[in-house]
């Protein structure tokens, strides 16, 4: 199973990599109001101390670089979090579709519905946005 990707929710391991754990912590931290307050405080501090250094190009360049680096890192971390959430949601939906199809398979009158549910299982792997 180490070389196969899980296809069912019960096959997903609790073990996560360091990057995934970091992405979880970053997502939790940035979603809190304290993060926003900290950003506002940093901007106000920058504006207050700006006149003392004359808002020199160096002063502005440092802020631009720091903001750019932090933004890029947060985007990467938050995209990882969103990607893992989307995969987990899709696994849950696949499991539900398979379970409902299994239940309906016992009813001979629900043949078309069972085929549609079975076709829906794994649809995200077959669907293309270029069609």
C-alpha cells in the first residue's frame, strides 16, 4: 500500500509530513483575528517610523521584499491545505456514492440509479476542464 494512493477514507493514514503539518498550523494561525491585528500593527509601526528614516527607497524596498516573501510562503502553505481538504472531501463523496450504490444494488428496480452512482465514483479523476 506504500506505493498506492488511498482510494477510501479508511485507507488514509493519520501520518502527515512536516510540510502538511506546517500548512495546517499556518492555516489556523492566519484564520485568527490576532493575525489580522498583527498585520495592522506592523503597517502602523512602519508608517510611524517611516518619517524618521525619510521613507527612503531602502526603507520601502525592505518592506516590499518582506511582504512579497511572506505572501508567497503563505500562498504555498494555504494552497497545500486547500488541496488536501479537497482530496479528503472527494474521498468522502466517493465513499458515500459507493455505499449508496451498494445499498441500491440490492433493489432490482434501481438499476439505472446504481449505474449512475457507480459512474460518479472516481469521476474527479476522469473529468477534464478542456472538454
